[in-house]
């Protein structure tokens, strides 16, 4: 197996950047996710599949509530990547300074985003380091018809110190994730 060739092919795939939010009673959190895919072509039964790190606080909230929201970020909302992606909700309330409303699932919905989907978990696939949630979309709104932020654009829009932080955090995650595979 040529890992660099495989990585080159996988590197051509681009994903939109979302803030996945979840709540259970008085607990709430949000994290950055990029593994979001439609899971049906039937418009009457909209579904998505979402990958969430096994060790994340948000995953605990999803497991407790069986619901979550996907907030699709616009390219100019890149600063939310560090806000929601570089620290754990176990240590800080990420919504203390961020305006939001609660949706029908109880999950926070962010202001000014491209759009959102509110979801209810249908089933879970254990991928080792990540859990993949197949979820029914209960509600969704296109808030602003703007281009979404994509994973590969992060290297164009994030400040150099945020890119370094992102790389460092990813490098720290690899040994832990490898042990879970």
C-alpha cells in the first residue's frame, strides 16, 4: 500500500466546514466537523451522515439527546474554526460570547451562517476513533445564499498562528486516534 498515493487521492476531496452543535438539558457545545454527507437522494426523507470524534464532549451530548444541529459556515466566518475547534467544551462554554437561538432539537443555531440542518440520530456506525451518525433531518433553512467555507480554504483564510495550532492539534490526535482504530 502506497500511503502517499492514497493520501494524494483523498486530498482531492473537499468538504464544507460546519459547527455541529448539541445540547442535553443545561449542557451545550459546538465543534467543527467536515465529514457531513447527504445520505439519501429522496427529498421526502432527507438524511445525512456525520462523523464525530469518539472522545469529544459534543459526542457525549449527542449520545444523551440523540439530536444535533449542523451550522454551515460561510467563507468569511473562518474565525469560528478556532473558536469552536481549538478547545474543548469540557473546559469552556463556547457559547458564552456567541449569539445563538435554540432550534427544535434544543441545539444552538448560530447567527449569520449559510444555513442549518437540525437532525435526529437514526443509527450509529462505530468507526473506531470516530462515530458516524446517520440522522434524519427534521428541519433546515438556507439563511444566506453565500458560498460555504471548505476544508481546503482554511489554509488560505486562517492566520498563520491558527494554521500552526490546527496542525499541532491534529498531530496530537493521530496517536490517540490510531490506538482507537
